[in-house]
C-alpha cells in the first residue's frame, strides 16, 4: 500500500462536516424555539432556508475539495503501479466523477452533482445569467444541475441538491459516507 492509498483527507473533512452539521442543528433549534414575534414576521422557514443555503454550499465545496484530492491521489497511485500516465487531467477528473456507481437522477452521479453544486455555489454570483452555451462559464455545471431539475428558477439550489443526496434532514455525514465510499470504489476500479 502506498502513502496515497491511505485516506488522510477523510479526517479533516469529518471535522468540517461536524461544524456544518452543528450550524444546521442551530438553525433547526432556532425554528423550534417559541417565538412570540414569529407571528409578527420573526424567524421562520424562509429565514432558515436563507441561513442553511450558504452552510450547505460550504459543505459541498468541502466535499468537492475532497473529491479533487482523491483524483490527485489516484493519479499518483496509478504512477506507482506503472499504469499509463494521465495526459488530460481535466478529462480524467470528469471521468472519475462519473465513476460513482450510484446515479441520483437524469444520469447524474452523486459525485457529479456534488461537484456541479459546489461550482454553482462558488461562482453563481459571477453568472450574470444562467449559463446556456459553452462560451458561458459554468455551462457544464448548469447542464448537470438541469438534469436533476435545479435551474435558474430554483430558489435554494444547495438545499435542493442536499435533499437529493441525503434527504430533507440535511445530515452532511451522509455525504461524508458517499465520498468515502466513492474513493474506495474509484481506487479499486482505476488504481
């Protein structure tokens, strides 16, 4: 076993997940608190979604970082095993994202959705309009998101992606397990 086969990335990712899950729990608790002002427009489900959206987005970016690191580990693992050198890293990376054995919907794997929603979260403020052509930054991500019914009309895209991947309880630890299983599958299949 090479050093790159050891999953050094999963521990720090778990710490990020615990923090995000704690933030989401605080949002849930805030909704559950008796609030006499709620009738006057206090903290409600809409406020909760507005607060949860960026937390989930940050979570997706953490999972994307883990996935990208996994691909880099795989490239080094392959080199130590004498496998052919990867000449087009970008193509290989996207191929790896498609190698998740579980498809969410519309032919999109869980990892492809994680990557696309993370890119959306990081870059959507730069999109003057929803990307509709190959000349638009984010076009490939917008296509993937559209396959799972997340479009420019979706009010909370990160929440919708989380609903698809881990249900409406938004437990990031579920995504933690998904990427960990994907890494093991990827290394056994392509390593």
